[in-house]
C-alpha cells in the first residue's frame, strides 16, 4: 500500500515549483505533453517508495517523457522498458521467481509499473497485469505487492474490469481522466 510518506511527498511535489521544461510534440495537439510537475512527481514516488525496479510501459510517440523520467531517476534504480504487448513476456518470469521466494519486501521493491500511454493502453496493461497474476502470481502477488503509476496521454476515461490491484495512482492534469470500474 502506498505509505503516508508517499502521500506527503506527492502533495509536496505537486505544490512546489520545478524548473523542468516541457517536452512536447507540436505536430499533433493530441500528443501527450510531459507537464512541468508530472515527471518530478513520478520520480519522487519511485524514490520515496524505495522502488528498486520499475517497468516503464509506453508507446513510441512518448519517448520524450520516458527519457525525462529516466534522466530524473538515480542510477541505482533498475528500469525495464517495455511496450504494452511485450509486458507479459518480460514480467512472467519475474513474478514466478518472486512467488517462489515468497519474499514480500522484494516483491514490493520489484513489482513497480509506470504506464505512459493512452487510456486504451493503460486499460490493456492493467488487464494484462491481472491476467499474469492469475497465471503465475497466485492471484495475490500483483494484487497486493505491485504499484502502478498511470500517466494518460489523452483525456479519455480509463475503464477497468475486475481490477483488484491495491495500489494504482492516476496522475493527470485533466479533470476528464478518471479510472472507472466496470462492474
């Protein structure tokens, strides 16, 4: 579960001024913009939650955001880059190994995901995580020990079905971006 320190850090970062520039793609107004505070907030969450490994799930057009995130993190954090459709191939052996070791602290430090993509991509990634948990995570490894940070590149509603993860944070400057449960 995200700690109170996490919530405090998030609030502090959101209200502080940063000197990070905007990374934009002017060719299409619908492209994501790495807003001034978004990348520092994500970086602070990763640092304050002692995440040792972070899986960054992104779409090609968001390379600037991914690079800004990578540049903002310390060198001791292991970053695994993946596309949404390659997530299961990359993470299945990691979950399997962690489930065998039954080391809860290692699970918390390793199963961390930053999703920088469209609402549809976020929906797909969360569903894939749930499926992986059912296959190799005993339906509890991902649910209880993973942390998900979603940065939508559009203002569409993120509709999730049967989602049981305990720790999902949506960072968006749009009031239209929400995660809704489809029951």
